[in-house]
């Protein structure tokens, strides 16, 4: 005897739809393992500000606290980390862990990142962790981080 299982289905729900509003001149990118990626136009000699979105599936027991712990572990591995702030924010009824920080790799310019994580329940069979990470170079961070935050704040999640 055998049975047929399928994706998407009630037992294996399809991924959520994630939408962002981005500046008209930003370019879409195709990046392996990333569901959405955009970047500002390329300027020779400058770090290209960008925003990437990933969605990962976990078991139903995975929590926002576990996502936050994963973020802290990831940040701990970054060279010359400067913590700018971490907390929770609400966007359209969804709680996100939000963290902003800078880091410097030897021989490279300092990068400022704004990372956000949400844990979306999928009818008690799974959770989807949505990660939105925006990055910009420190030399233009004051202006560019505001653009990155605006993109992150525009997130809409549907298809649940």
C-alpha cells in the first residue's frame, strides 16, 4: 500500500507571499537561496545598499525567541561587531525581532545591517521564519539606512 502526499497541501503548506515596496531605481537580483533581493544602482567604489528576504521552514515548536537566539549567534561571529540596538517591533500585526549593527572585515569597508525576523505559524504543522536583512556601507549609512528601513517597514505577508 502507498499514499500520495503533495506540496502545497494542508500538511505541507506552501510558502507565504512576501511583498516589499522598493525605490524605482533599485534593481532586482537573483541570489541562490534567497527568495527576494534588491539593490540600489551600482556606483563604482561604493558599497551597494541591498535588501534580501529569505523564508525558512521549521517545526511548529520553533519560536520567536529561538529566531532571536539564532540572530545573536550569527552576530557573534561577525568581526568587530558594533551593536546599534535590538528589540521587537510590530508591522501589520506581526511581531518582528529587529536588530541593527555594524561590522568590519579586515581590509574591507564597514557594513551596517538591519535584520528583522518574524515567525509565522502555519496551522500547527510548521512555522516559516521570514528574514529581511538590509545592508549598506558605513560611508552612506545615515541616508541609506533610512531607505533600507522603509523597505523593511513596507513588508506585506499574504498567502497564509
